C-alpha cells in the first residue's frame, strides 16, 4: 500500500497529496533493484556470448570511439564543429578508424580479457593506437590531402587512447559490479592451476588468477 499525507495549502485551502518520505525511499530502492536486475541480466548475456561475437562488439565500440576522437581533434583544432568539405577529405578521415580497428586485430588487442585488463593490456592498447595513428599519418602524407592539420595527427591518438582505455575500464567496472568476476573464497583451500598455452591471453589469465584468493597458478 502507498501512504500519503494530505497537506492543506496556507492560502488557497486546496489539498495536495505528498508522498511519505518512507514511501519515496521504498520506491527509489525498488527502481534501483529493477535496474540492478537488468544490469545483471545484460552482464550475464554479454559473458555468455561467443568469443567472436564479443570481438565484434568491441570492434564496433572502438570504431565509434575512434571516429569520435578524430572528430573532436579536428573540431578542437579548427575551433568549431568540423564537417568534411570535400569527398577526398572524408575518405582520408574515414580511413583512420578502419586502420585503427585493423591494427587492433593485428596486435591481438581483442584477445585481452576485458574484465581483468592490467598494465600489459593498457600498454598493448596504447602501442596499437600509436601505430594506427602512425599508419594513418603516413596515409595522409601520401594522399596529397593537405587539409588535415599536423597537430590533429598527434592529438587524435592521444584522445583515442583515452577513449579506448576508458571504455575498457567502464566495461570492467560494469561487469564486476554486476557480479561477473572470478570467485574469491578466502575460506576455501587454494587450488593449484596449470595454464595451458601462453602469449597475451595466458598472461591475462595469470593476472586474473593472481587476484583470486582460491587459485594459484603454478606453471604454464
């Protein structure tokens, strides 16, 4: 039942229904509970996706963020919202996010475990963004399109690194807050784990296991 307090106005004499403070708190908690339930369902659905589907989602996210970083870099350099005046310039600018996503695939950035991305993952992402910016700057130089300021070629990778890293941290925080993480039980005995395989994915798994209190990686 929802309770209310009738308040009589001092001048008009009209009555107004004002919800009780306890009712407002209850309704707020109910809304937060619904949002938390939806968040857990979304996190569970994302985790249940296949490896290739997750990589497609990350690639689409990075493509949008790289476009945003490039647009902000051009707009900040020109001092106004930027729109490509020519088709040639549009093609050259559109090549930047495509080169970025291709570089990420080439350097196995999408093999990193988003929930447990560590210092190695951040360094690899920064190197991949830097290389993609270098490739794109070379393309701008060879294309003969001189409408792209040189400062944009330097400023764009910095913004891209910030956006990509921020998106990974936001995704990791969302998944962790929804309860999607490695189980950690101090009361359980530590289990010895043998990691089959090495490389970037193996190192990411090692960092994740080191954070779990009930798992101990003993060998690769």
